[in-house]
């Protein structure tokens, strides 16, 4: 694991979200199944919280997505990390961290929508984080189950919304395993016809109402996608003429985690 202060504090942590509707044209969320012994190695456990495994929002053969809410003054308890994890703050806050029972180190406050990458941390390190602010922290962990890349060599994984002022959104994280992008769609905005590479998790930092089009035919608006709701997208070819639009009256703030 990289040993710098930021990652140590970033490591410390956290998550978020109730299942809602999805960006139009994507695949429905897969209902989590009870984890068998082979899958438990990927589950993050915070032993001091009332629900140590958090809420499993999505699980398939490639990822498990968990949400944790850490209240003011709560500490996670000493735990390990399996590594190959993306963390996403749905609701940020003030973290502090400690290792081996040492003195707590106060980290930088995290904003809503901030993300990061976690390498493995063994239980023997005595690592834990705590919420030393005055508001709950709501965090989602996306844990990759495969040891290496899953996309075919040369596959284009960057999502592009051609109708937006910034078609590639904000690239928050890009390494050899994932690319993480953040998009904001204002009321009335449509993404433009685009393809999806597949093997993607989406996370609503701010929810809203989506409608979709395929081949120019518009679907009825979806139910409101709650803040923190997540889902999975398989591949969608450009020939499907797929796009989604914000047909509500609030800005939608969406993060895509695409597996490489």
C-alpha cells in the first residue's frame, strides 16, 4: 500500500445508499445474494458499527458494492482491506485515522463525491478510521473481485456524453483497474447518443428523474433515483442509439466506475 499521509487518512473509512431507479437504458441492479465463503473475502467489515457489513447494494461476479454510514464520534473498529477498492463519498465529512492503537491523526475534510483507491491493508496493521466531525459520513465501497483487468485489450472504457459541455465529465481516478468519471446533468439536459463499454457501476451523488431514448423514441420518466442509489450497466453499442436525459427539476450528479 502507498504510505503517504493522504492515503492513510483516505484509507481510514466509510459509505452510502438506498436502491432507486437507474439512468434510462442501463441494466437493472442485480439483487445481492447471500455471500458464500468464497465471496466473504471481499466484504469489508467495520466491527464497531451496529451493522458491521454495512448494506450490500449490489453484488455480481466482478464486484461487491457496500454502503456504510459512520455517525459523528463513531470509529469503524480495527479491520483489514482486501485491496482493489474504490471508495466514493456520497456525503463527505471529517475523518481521523489511527494504526496500532496509536494517537489519532486528523485528516482533510472530504467533500460530497470525492473518491479514492485503496490497496490491501492487513489486520495486523491495526488500522481504523473515525468520524471526528459533527455530521454523518455516507460512503460507498466498490470492491473488485478479480485480480487483473476484465476488459478485452484495447477496449475503450472512457464514457463520453457528446451533448454535454464537457463530454468526458470529470475524470476523478484512472489506474490500471478502473476509470472513475463524474457527470452533472442539469434539468432538461440530455447526454447525447453514446455507447457503454459495460462492466460499469453507477452511483448517484445527487439523485433525480431520468428519461431515456432509443432510436429517437423516448420512454416515460423513471421513478426518482435516490441520492446514493447504485446500479450496474452491461455493454450498450452505439447502434442502439441510446441516451438518457434529466427530465426532473434538480441537477443529477452521477459517478461511473468502469472496470478495465
